[in-house]
C-alpha cells in the first residue's frame, strides 16, 4: 500500500492522527492552562462588538508556535490530498493547486496563548473552492487537516465555507516562510489560531467531530475567540 492508498483508508476517531514526538512540558503547561481557565475574563462579546477579543493583547511581531518539528518542504514536491466522505476525492500538485486561482485577504490572528495580530495580508486558495471540487457528501460535517509534522485539527464545514478562509501560500507579499507553515497553511481568521494548520498535507471529510491534537488535550472543539472558547 503506498501512502496515498494508506491515506484513503478511513480515519476513525481513535486512529485519525499520526504520532508526534511527545513534548511533555509543553503539553503539561497547556493542560494546566485548560484546567485553571487561564486568560478567561468572563466577558464574552458578540464578534462585531469589538475587534480585539476578550483576554487578548495586540502584538506587532509574528510569533511562531508549533510542536517543535518544522518540516522542510519544497513547493515542487508538495502535494495536497483529500478524501473521506466526499464525491470527488483527489490530489493536486503545486501547479494544480495554484490553478484554483489565488485570492487575497487581510485578516486578524487570535492565538489562544493571548496574542492577536491585526491586518495580515494573505494570499492563497479559497477553501470554498476546494470544498466545491471535493463535493462533501451530505452526511459529512467536519474536515480533518493533517500537517506534515503529524499535527491535526478538525473544523466544521460551515466554518470553512466563510469567504476569508484560505489555504495560504503567501504572507505580506512573500511566499509563506517554513516556520509559519510554508508552502501551504490553513488560515481561519474567526477561530483561535491553533485551528490554522501549518504544512497542510491531507484533508479528510468525516461525519461528526473527531477532535485534533489540542482539542483532545483540553482545548475547545470550535474555538471562537469572542466567545472565549479557549477550553472545553
Ligand atoms: N502543523 C501544525 N500546525 C499548527 C501547529 C502545529 O504544531 N503544527 N500549531 C498551531 C498553533 S497552537 C498555533 S498558535 C499556530 C501558530 O502559527 P505560527 O507559528 O505561524 O504563529 O499554528 C497552529 N498550526
Ligand atoms: Mo497555539
């Protein structure tokens, strides 16, 4: 079985994610944050009411956060595979991916660790275009994103259909840096940044929410910053 065939095997709730070298101290600190409700203010606000979500601080640098492995990928050999509960499973290489037609959007980042960064200019492929190509079946509700480092997170199809959700290839006019998930990362501006998977490799349609790396370690399954959906 080659890796594509292996990928086409169904992903179940318990076997959906690749093993990742353990980061015991990082995971312990994050679990502690979830248990103690770190940064919860009790001041949830409607999304339109304020630009900076409760408990967040504005930064101007661009921090890097991940599980410690930063895969070195070149666009020429990168591919994106999708499958699961969809009518048209498939795979594209770099030219095929860009043939979807890149778009730009300027959006804000909100990380659950407390920093927000306004006005990031992204360029990439609209997630809606990929959804239209894949044609999720009516029973599909969620999509798993797997990164080349083994990280995974799942989002609802409804959250991915928002027009500013991109599979980003550029940031501020330059190809996305390796440390920030290049050549392709997800960018979902209306949810906490852990949902924005870096080094995207595989996309899988599921019925129900399978969780992900942080969701299965005390973090919220949706992660709306204005509702303070940090943990849960
Ligand atoms: N593949 C992958 N994607 C990931 C992560 C990761 O460890 N691996 N970390 C997530 C978390 S917790 C955050 S806050 C953001 C950080 O992205 P940045 O390093 O570009 O700031 O990436 C998210 N996407
Ligand atoms: Mo994070």
